[in-house]
């Protein structure tokens, strides 16, 4: 979805990056996690495919499929800290294989005059998080829910449904999930970035995307 591939301005990007690290999800002596080769290229390719689907608004054609990896420096994650949510770990990297049926996206973008619920199928992210300089594995399953009206997202739930990893990480991530979904922490930055991606980024960055695939029936 847009929040996985969009690149909004830094204040919003850092917050969204932190949410992804926390939900998909140092010391000076820790070895930093370096961004893996091809991360940016894979995200850019997925962004283009998603923009094509969003603009075509057609259920005909291939689903959205992407294999993505994203690495966040500890400093970027900490930019999004809140009084009620602190990141006490190091860098983080998450890898996820995205598969969203094209028909779900088309239905969400063509519904008019009433609220439309888009429930993204469950996705499991495999993450590595630094704790005291050592890498630890975390797996998180989430099934985001979006409430749209006339093609604009009005509310989003991360909907974390499963989590495995060290107790300290699990406690932080469950807290972040509850604050995001029940209290609305990060809600405004996420909505702003998602809607900017749909309404502005896609048509301006990929103006020919709508004409590059099958036409709506």
C-alpha cells in the first residue's frame, strides 16, 4: 500500500518509517545495519506498479506483487518518538512479500458516495532489530484496514495480528500498535502521506501509468 512505498517529506517520512519499523518490525559499539543493495530500486518499482493500479482503477490485469526490504537507522526511528512511545533499540530492517489483489484496489478507488472498507490480506514481515549491539529476529503479521470515501483515505488501522520476537521488542510493538489503532498516534501523518501519494505523487511522477496497461471495462 502507499505507506510502504511513498516518499513524503522528511518529517512525515520519519514518522511513517518508524511506524513500519515498529509494526512490521543501540549502542555506540553496535554495528549498524546497512541498507541492502537494491532496496531503493525495488521500492521504486513497486511504487510505479501501485501507481498504475491506482490510476487505472481496473480489476482486469495482474495483482500487486512486490518483494521489499527497508532498513531504518536508529536515528530515523527515534525522530518519531512520542512521550508515550520510545524506541530503546538500534537499527531495524524489515522484509515483506506484498500481494494485494488488484480487484481490491480497483473497488476502493471506484467506490463513490459512500464509505468503502479496504481490508488488506494479512502480510508477515521478517525483521532484524539491534538490541545491545546484537541482531535479533522479529516477525510481525499485520492486515491493514482502510476506510475510504470517494477515493480518499479517511482512517487507517495497522491491525497487528501476530508478533514473535524478544519480549522487550514485543512489548514496544504491541504498545505502538494499540496507540496507532486505538488512540490515533501517527494517524494524521499516515493519512496525509497516503492521500498525497494517491492524489499527487502518482499522477505527477507517473503521468503515463494510467495508459500503460489494460483499460477499465
